[in-house]
């Protein structure tokens, strides 16, 4: 196993632990956060604020070094405009999140519980990914350094 794989695995495990400890694998918590007109649960907002704070620290650190420790370059998004794919994707994500109370990260952590709703969500998520790949990714794709909206440096 390469060092980059170990770093990715460690990062994923740390993320999973954080989601589990914060209770974000419980879809009722997410639905409670989205229910601003009812019994609103603000705990997800605190988790988001904490995550944004950690992200800001790492972005600041990343800007002060020439390259990441275990890779040749940073992959930094540079897109600054809204396009149809972004808006449609955000709408579908939001609708699914609101209905099911799951998003991809927490639901993958929830798989260890073998909760039927998590299993159904992951199956639907995989089906959507396969459908997207079959419909939208048939055309030749640009090389990673030519992807629109990304700067590999």
C-alpha cells in the first residue's frame, strides 16, 4: 500500500469517526436540522461550523507550501460560475438529503449498522452514479489537468 493510500485511509477513518461521534449518521438529526419551521435541531450547524474552521486552517496551510506532502500538486477548484449541471446536481442532492436524511459520507459510515434505510440509500446512490456515467460520461473526457474548473497546481 502506498503512502498516499494510507493517508487517504486515515483521513477517511478520521472523517467517519467524526461523523459518528457527532451523530451525523442518524438521519433524524439531519431532518431535524432541515425542519426550521418545526422542532429545529441546530447541532448539524455546529458540526458544519467546526468542519469549515478546520478546512480554513488546512487551506491556509496549503497556500503556504508549494506541494502537498504525499502528492505532486494540489487539485484546487477554480470554477466561478454556476452552470446547469451544478444547479441540477445541487437540487437533486438537496431533495435526496431532505427526504432521506442521508448524504454520501454519513450513509457510508452508517452501512456498518446494516440499517435497511442506509442500504437502500447506498443502492440508489450507486444506481444514480452508474446512470450518470452511462448517460453523461460517454463522451471523451479531458485529461485531469484539462478538467474545467480545476487547477492542478
